[in-house]
C-alpha cells in the first residue's frame, strides 16, 4: 500500500495476533491505540524489519504450532473431568462428615445398639453416651455405617419419635411461589374447606385450584399459628450460573444491520448470503426481523435484518437488544436521515459497537465524505480522523467492499471474545413470533447459551411448551441449536412476545407452573401498571438510590432550540444523578419516541411541539411521562426543582377536544372565523385552546366565539360542525388543528 498498512494487516504478515503486535510496538516506543491504526509506509517497513527475522520463522512454523495446539487441546480435554473428579472427592468426604454429624445428633439411640444389637435392646439410656465417643474414630467406613444406621433408625422409631414430632410443626414450612389452595391445604395438614373458610374471613374468594398470593399465605399461617418460608420458582429458572472458563467455547457474533429505509440493508445481506431475500419481501421492504445464520470462509456470523421504516421502530429496538455488533448502513448519495440517527440512538442505548457501511458508492452523486461529516456530528468519528468508529465503503449491488466489511466484523468479534457454554440447558431470546394456521404458534428464537434439543421443555414469557420440531433459517429440520444460532421453534402453548426470554427447564410440569405464575404476575402488573420514571417522583427515587441516571428525549420545533436546551439540561447533572439526553430531533412527538422512552426508562420533553394522537395514547398505556413547554427557563427550572425535591404541584393540561379547520371566512369588523369539524371530545366556550400546524404550536389563547349556525353555544360535541374565532389571532389556515384543553392542578406524589 502506498499510504502504509494497518496494524492487523502487519500482524497477519508477521504471523502473530493483533494484540501481541500492539503491545510490542508500544514497548518499542511506537504509539498504537488499536489494531485499526494506520502506520505510514516507512514505519510499516521498520516494523517488518524489526520483527521480520524472528517472526518470519514463526510464520513458517505457525501452521505446525497451530496443529500442535489443537493436539494439545485434544490431549488436555479430559483434564477438566479429572479436576472435577478431584473436586468431587472433597465434597464426598464433606458429605460423609455431615452424615456422621447428623448421626450424632439425630440418631443417638441407634448408636447405642451398634454392638449389643444381637443380644438385647434394653440398655439404651446410659451406654448411649459411651458408644457415641468412640464412633467418630470409625469414620473411614461410612458406607457400612450408613446402611447400618438406616436399619437402626427403623428399629428406634417408637420412643424418640414422640419427643421430636412437635419440632417440625414449629419449624418453617417451605412454600413454593404460586401455590394453589389444594396444595396449601396439604402443606398445612388441613382440609381444603377449612382453608377456603379462612380465606373468606380475610375477604378473599378463592376456589380449590386458584393460586394464592404469598401475602395471603402469611396471614393464613398466622391464623393457624404456623411459620412459612417462600421459595421463588423464578430464581431457579432465570438464574444464570457462574460459568466455568474451561467450559466456555467461542461462539459466532450476532450482527444487526440497521439504517434508514431504502439505504440497502437487505441488499447488503443479500450480497453476503448470495441469495435474493428482497424478492420475497412486500414492495422490496423488509416486513419482519429476519435472523440468518451465514457460513463464511473465515467464520460464521448471525445477521439480524431489521426493518427501516417508522412503522416497525419497536422491531428495530428489539434487534439491538440481542446483538453483539451493529452495522449501520448509510447511502452515500442520501446521507444521514432521521431513521439513521434513530438507529444510532438505539445502538448507543444498547451499548453495542457500531461499524458504518457507506453503501451505494457506485452511484454518480455518491459522496462518502459527506456521510462521515454528518455522522461525526453524532459522535461516530472515523478512525482516519482520530476517532474510534470504523467506516467501510461498499456497493451491495456490485458486491465491492463486502469482503473488507466481513473481515472487520470478524475482527471486531475476535476482540470482543464472544464465548458461551454449549453443554448446558439452553437460554435465549424470542426474536419474532407468529400464529401459523397449519402449525400453530411459531417463534424465531436466538440461542444465547447452552444447546436446545428436540424434546426440551421450556418457558418463554407467559407461555410454556415442549420443543416438537426445530427449523433452520433455510427451513430445514435440525435436531439441535447451539449458541448464536437462530431457529424456528414449534411447540409453544401460545404466541410469545418478541423480546421474551426463552429458558429450558427440567420438565413440562415446572414449565407450566412457571408460566402460570408469570401470567398471574403480568395480570397484577397490568392492573397497577409498570413503574416509569417521572419528574414528580424523581427526588424520592434519587434518595432511595433507584435513579442514578435521568434519561431525556428532547423534541423541539427548530434545531436552534434543541441545541440551546441540550446544553442547558446537561449542565444540571449532579454527583448523585447524571442527566443524559439519549435522543434529540425536531418535530412532534411520535410513537417511535414513546417506544424508545419506554425501553430506556426516560421522560419526553417537548418544546413548542405537540404529540401525535397515537403517541399520546401509547404514552398513557406505557405510563411514559411527557411534558411540553413554551419557555426554556420553565424546562430548566422544573428539572432542577425535581432533582432537588422542591417540585411544586404541577398544572397539567387535560385535552378535552380536537377540531379541524375546514374553511376560513374573513368577516369585516370581526376578523377571521374558522369553519371547524370536531374530530374528538368537545369544544367548549370557556376552554383554553392552542392552534397546531404540522404538529407545531402556532398560537395559544382563548376562543372569542363558538357558534352553530347563527346561535351561540356553550359546547359542540364530536361529529358536529361549528364556527369559531380565536381571541387576538387571525392567522388561521385550512387543515390547522384546534386543541381545546383545561388546566388542573396535580399534587406531587411521593
């Protein structure tokens, strides 16, 4: 190369790893930060001269050493078993000691009969103590003593049993989470009718097969003078055990392709797979998340292709949550678009490394440098400019630069050291799910660790099942799925939600029981609603240590306001709480913003803008706090006061109606009068109104008049037409929206 070579290319020539070469260069005084640093031609020749002699020999022998390493690994493979066997021996000895101790405490009469058992059983009280002392000396024969002790326990049941019968009654009764009335009756040694009567006295109407909440179980135990201990079944299902490093094996990376609509995401994947995916998609636009397992010359990669248009923003957010690397596709002739910025924000929230693929460089008006400049404004600074983001110029149509992109993906995966244990029960995530009219519920599952096999019982969200069949991304039947492998699973009891965890359990009974508990929990949560952060409760959550970071989504009318607000808000950060703006854009609040706010547990602040009706409804369902302002100081003061715990009772605007202006009439000595059609709610004569044009507030004030035909009216309901004027404002246009609202005080909640 005339301009020099990158560190990882030199490492390959010298037959060593990139990490080793970086360390050696730094020791020699050549400052290198990463494997992607570009060294000039003179430095490259110097490096080859410095390490060429020793490393050239190493390069020749590299293939032999690789083989020897493989043989060493195969020879050393049984060693973990030996180690585990050695570890198991102390556990056995500990278990034997525990048995001996338990024999001393629980079966005292039995030991008195070790020798005189054949003669007689009368001397039990005094010889008992004498026989206990020499017994520990005979600990080396635990097998015999265990068998003898079991026989003695059967013989000695009569007298000691009477003394110890009452002890278990006073001990804690272990209750599994999600217990039914019938099972509780068995645990309490009571009749089910008696349990139901007590439940009625507590104000709980329950049938014999109904699940009982643990709080109710505690109250029942108090009524029966019993002590109970709850065992949560969820812990045993969801807990991921600490992995033994010796059992971890390398797994393929999961790569999500993101970007704006029609920037060539699926075409890129098409070029990689050398198949025609787009031909199967409606209108050439990806309709579902596709999970594809691709075998390459240098390794295996799993690709997730997410839709690029606004209707499927939630699917894109889901794709980022299970991925290791994000490939951001940007068209060289189009530049950074709104959904490109949105994709960057989703990847940053998921804390995933980003590789930028500048596509369509074969077009006449392509300008890759303009793309780099635009993305540099969003903290994606190219490496050639001194940043950390890797950029690759490609053409998916002509298949140029594809190999460079794949090499960088595998190199990034090597640096991430992605490993998983395949020798355990499978754990994964549901990527997408559907109801097939012939096969029933089907779900695409991405295995994250362990191995999924046909016949395994599993839990996914509030649904359970047994794997009846597994299909690969090409539709072929497979017997098992290893880590980072996407498979279509047949055998669900219902259609799970995308993003649900997929966990393999011991048997179907446990799977059904866990799913039933989750269903009841979700029902309870849906009645209470998910707990989201809000300004009213911010101070209290800070004190409790719940909130360490305040995430904000900022929507403004113009870019200048966004920059001023962003600078002012970030300065409010304290030592207790960081203030982070995760997404900034101009225009009204959309459903996409609410979905991102819900996923990142953030609040939405709108400045001189209004939300879409669908976004408002979604925010109410998700309980996302949205606040709208027209003065910058109000935004700063509210956030500051909330963080300091001084927030006064807020004045909330309650929207009571919306009307669309169909026609504008200019009347002499009166001004502009709007002919309106009430879309929803009602318009009232005394309500405050705001005039909204393209989701941006134009004016806020009061109604000057409200008429139907020639009559003045107090209110006009949805579905009717009316004529209205706005006080001191005449710049109204057809298709403007009038929003009527009332202001009400809301006390601060603690």
